[in-house]
């Protein structure tokens, strides 16, 4: 898990500046919110799970960081105004949404809350074989939707976001995409 987080952070670091407002959708146990807060970004962590947010909160408080933590569903982020964030991260969270209608709603919401010329990062599991895998995240079992590159490309372009980059990474296991709101 640690290696995957490091990979995520390295890929994002290559694409972002040194400050700005950053929203981490599906922040889970807080690794990325802490990392980017310590790099001086103004960070909001967002997750559907009370349990995950509680874990994040404990870590954030222990470190004395100032990070907003918000509970909600990525498909309806009405608590955030339009054009609020410079960077929107959705790392291994789109895969929790099993049908295309929800996936499109989620990407639409990411676009809405992202500032003009801001960047949206979407990372998912990559495979041409099958549609669902079973994974775990800190002992909790999840059923994940998996994608291939064309499916992700079509989803993102269907929402009229510009794809700046879409790469297969992690020895073929993941798709990392960088999109901009134009
Ligand atoms: C695999 S974890 C993501 C981990 C983290 N983003 C990373 O890459 O290190 C998926 C997270 O998405 C959250 N999640 C699932 N469905 C969601 C939804 N509809 N809206 C917001 N968060 C959701 C889960 O509670 C979980 O914390």
C-alpha cells in the first residue's frame, strides 16, 4: 500500500505547483491530505465513510495540521461552490461507483468544483479483463469497478474535460489521468 501511495504522490507532484486549494475525494485514511498539507497546499479531505474520516482526523490532529474534513458523496458535492479548487484528486475512488451514470455524475461534480484551468487527477485500476475485482483497504473488503484506458478516456471526454495525460502506470496495473477544465 505504501508503495502505491508513493507512486500516487510522485505522479501528482510532477503535475502541480507549490500551493493552491486542493480537494482529495475519497481521502480514506489521510495519506495524501497530510502529504499535500505539509507541502503548503490548502487541503480539504472528502469521504463518504465516517470511519475513514475519523481515522484521518486523528492523524491530522496529532500532526497539528489544518485540514478541512468533509463527509459526503462524490456524486453530489453541493457543499462546495463552483470553481472552488485548483486541484481535485480522485485516486482509487471512482472505482467504488459501479455504473456509468454515477461515474459521469461524479466526474461532472469534479469539473464543477474545479477552477478554470485547474487540474483533476483520476487514478483507477487498469484491466481489459472483466469489470469487477475484489480489493481491500486497511482490512475492509471492497468490490471495485475496473476500467481500461478507452473507457476512462470516453468517460472524461464525455464530460468535456481536456485530457492532458492518460498513462498506464505501476507495471500495467493502474491508469493515471490528468484533466483540465477549460
Ligand atoms: C481505496 S480508498 C481511496 C484511497 C485514497 N484516495 C488513496 O488513493 O490513497 C476509496 C475511498 O473512497 C471512499 N468512497 C467510496 N465511495 C465514495 C463516494 N461515493 N463518495 C466519496 N467517497 C467515497 C471510501 O470510503 C474510501 O475511503
